[in-house]
């Protein structure tokens, strides 16, 4: 089994700002406020969390092939 990656870089679709964040290993983030333009990001259709939609890595539950929160 591959190790779980807990660091992901979120890219804001509005302003392009990138921020590395540490993901929780047992839950998902449904909202994320861009640190630059203050836009509140929500998951894209079909995704359950902002990391799956805008992150460089999928959330830990998805990496483990589990249901996301």
C-alpha cells in the first residue's frame, strides 16, 4: 500500500493563488477560503471536497480508495 500524502497545494480558480495545506486524514473540507482573493471554494460537481477539486493531491480518504465524507 502506498503511503498517504497529507500535503496538497490548492489553486484558486479565480485568481490562481496557490497555497500548500495539510489535509486532515479522516475528514474532508467542503469549503475553503482563498487566502489571496477571499473567494470561498466549493467542490466541483462530482467531487466531495475542495482537495479533490482544486488540490494537487486527492484527499486521504480518496487516496485510500474509501468514500469521501
